[in-house]
């Protein structure tokens, strides 16, 4: 009887110690990879340019540049994507688009929600501005750059999420490539004559970012001007180039985030 009781107590001790051993096992407390959120428009969504322009088809996730970027990072970061075709930096369209109300496409109206939904976000990658070049919106490159600066401020204010103590993300502004030839498809009705303005966007963003900690990457350095048949959307090859070019930039920016920068206090 006494021997049976001792055996039972020994088994109970092993069972009680097992959870502690699992918690202490190598890898049990391994840090999660840094989290990246791409916030963009149709060129992050994966719009495939076509001669007729509409209806639209989409590149596979692995082919669009955020997917290429995630593959190139090879587990060093998790890349989430919030991309909406037609999204502007911070202006409402005066009319509905395909039944969706114009304000829905205003990036400044949805960024805070996106950040809170994906929190914690270690690095926010903003690639917007192409749709703001539409002729009917009448925006200057400086207007667009000022709008992007507003999104950076939003990230600092709302990037920690809802009722958390996470740190706000660092921000990388990716300036979209200049428009190409927009005359071959119906997209020309929106972007005709906007090529010079699109080329002036990167200098305007750099000028505004001179006195701020935000990083700027000119996508044209990797892709050149838009080569899609509509002059507005990246080709599959340009998606590849952009994703691979951004990978080393993100690795460098995420070095501090490899340590637990968003632990709860």
C-alpha cells in the first residue's frame, strides 16, 4: 500500500513539472518575427494592366511586390497587406466608384483602423500617391507629399493599436514610379498629361522628409517608369524588381525590431 502511494506521488510530481519543462524548453519563448504592414493602392493589390482597362484581374499574391518582398525576407519578417484599388492619400473622390462611396478610398480615413487591426506593427510601408495624380483632383506634388506626411503622423499617433502598450511603427515611404504612356487605354481619361507631375513627386517627398525621421525609397530606382500597357500599373517583372529591391532596405530598418520592441509593460 505504502509502495503504491509513493509510486503515485512520483508520477504526480513528473506531471506537475512537465509544463514547466516545456515552458523552459529551447524555442518555447522564441521571439516572433517583426511585423510589416504594406498600406497601398492597386499597385500593391496586384492590378494587371490590360488594353481594355476593365474589368480587372489580379496577380497571385506571390507575384505582387509585397509577396515577393515576403519571400525575399525568408522568415525574417511577416508581411501583411492592406491594399485598395483607387486609394488616395487623403482626399475623397467626388463620386462613387463601382458603387462604393468616394470617401471609402481616402487612405487617411482607413489607416488608423488598419494599424489597429494588424497591431503590433513594427514597420509601416506606405506606397500611395498615384491616384492623387488624377487630373480631376487637381493636386500638386507638394499637396500629395503633405498628405503623406499626415499619414506618417497618424502612424505615430495610432500605430500602437487599441488599448495596448505596443510601440508605434517605424515608417518607410515608397514613392510610386512615374506614370508611363497612359494614352493606350481608358485610364488616359484620368491621367492624361500627368507624367511630369508624377516625376516631381519623389523630389517633393524627399524635400518634406529632410527634417523628419521617416525613410524614403523611390520605387523608380528599382522599376523605372510604369511599364504596364495602361501607363499606371506595374508589370509582373516590375513587381519582382520592387520586392527584391525593398528586401535589404527592410532588413536594415528591422534590425532594432528583431529585439522585443513591442513587449507589454
